[in-house]
C-alpha cells in the first residue's frame, strides 16, 4: 500500500483506534491493537477479495462423548428440526424494484438521510436510489458478518470441550452457511449492489478469529455480533415493505436467536464459576471495547465515500449520523439484545457498569432479550422511552 495512503488512513482512523482503550485495560488494548492497525490503517478487509487470519487455537476431542448439559441437548434438537433450504424456502421470483412504492425497500423513518439538505432537495426517484444504496450497504455488512460467524462457528465446534456444544455447533455451521448464501443472493440478484466490509466489523472479526481462547470466540460472536445482528435484522424487517426481504430476515432471526441462546448457556457457568476473577474482568473489558466498535460500524463510511464525500466532510457526515434520531433509535434497539445477556453471563459487574453508563448503554439491562417487534411497536416503545 502507498505510504501516503497508510498515513491518511491512520489520521482518519485516530478516533477509532482510540476506542480500543476506553475500558483502561491495557492487556485488552494490546490484544486489539493488531486487529485495529490491520483493519483501520492497512484496511486489509478492502485490499483484496480474500483475506487470511491466523486462528491459533487447538482442536479438542472428547473421547467419552459424555452428555452432561441437557439444556444444550434440547437446543441441538431444535437446531436439527429448524433447518431450511435457502434455495427453495424463499420466493426468489419476487421482483424487487427500488421505485415500487407499494413494496418500499426501506422507509425514510429508519434512515438518517432525511436530515441532510442535499437529500431533501432530491427528486423522489433519486431519494429511492439513495435508500436502495444504503440498504445494500447494511445488508452487505450482514453478509460479511455472517461469513465471520460461519468461520467462528467452525472454530468453536473444533475447540469447545462439551459434546452437546460440538453437536449444536454443527447445526450452527449449517445455519451460517445458509445465511451467507441467502444474503449474497439477495444482494447480487435483487439489489445488484454490494459494499466491502466495514473497517470496524473487520477489526472485531480479526480480533476474535485470531484469539486462541474458545470462550472469546463465543463471547465475540454468539453474544456480541450475533446479539447485535438480531437487533439489526429485527429493525430492518420492521421498516421494509419488500416481502422477500421480510421473509428472509424472519427465517434468519429464528436461527440467530438459537445461536445467542447457545452463547448464554455455554458462558453462563463458565464465567460465573470456572474462570478466575482476573480472567473474568479481562473478558468484561474486552466485551465493552467490542460493543463500542460495533456501535461505530453503523456510521456507514463505505456508503458515504460513494455518495456524499463530494458534498460534505466525513466529520460532518459522522456528526449528522451520530446525532440523528435514526442512530439513537438503532443503537438502543441493538443494545436491548446485548446488555441483558452480558448481565446473564456475569460480565456486567459494578466495576464495569460506570463505563456502560457513561455511554448511555444501561437502559436495557433488566429487559429480556427483546422479542421481535413490528415497526409500530418499536416506534411506540421509543416514544415511551423518550
């Protein structure tokens, strides 16, 4: 890469790099610096069509095949019974047209674009194309995250020490492969547009896939990425009127709910009874840093570079998106899925709570990991909270 480009990336990513030390745990910071440099500065996720990450973990065989975790066994049975074929379960003959007002791809209510004077000055057809592109960016990140989940599920299945977890992990590998298939097909056949991986998402996947500890892979993928994905999928499903996308997301949400529950069952006792307090604190700080990175991925810089870089500075774009009702709503919706589960697995102690409180992230700690809501339900919930 051109040294000038590296310097420019480093300068533009200064705030993102700074995010990797907000909890003040320097061991956690050290573990994230390498992924941050590769993602934010070198932009390895955008440099080529392929990318190599070294997993550095050991395969664990269980020769007695002991069955000691009945809750995981039940989840495995549900995973087997809930398989579906992405090629036949969805109506791929559905016509997807960004200008079809009866089946709008994404409603204005859920996007930050309407706050931009340039967007308001556009014709209706131009606005529809802008919304089409932004939805393509969002679904592209879903696609890239699902590939990360596929690789992480393979690693977890290899490294975890419980027979029931290995068996359920095998169903998750199939689930994630199917999710990659359907998101890619929708993007290429229906929207006909994809975007490269967001730098924040790349950093997270680099950090968790390269970590040798099996529980970090569980924490990063099952609790954080999958938990936040559940909120994202539910939000987009509530605010699209396109029937194929609605059904695609409904099926994916059902799978992902099992995956998050898998993470809670696997880590609840491990963090509560097995790990030392020092080890648990490190996981607690690591989770906080990753939540911040996940929050920042929704600034949609790849979309901005294509459509708005000529009209406004990136700092102005960031402020506009960060201060929008859309971002406040989206973040709260995402965190409602994650914060309660961090509490369930003993990673929301009195020590870490002030960090989450400072970021305004504790509102949902006593909630259930929210069920699917309609758009009207979600908007009504936001009005009540306001």
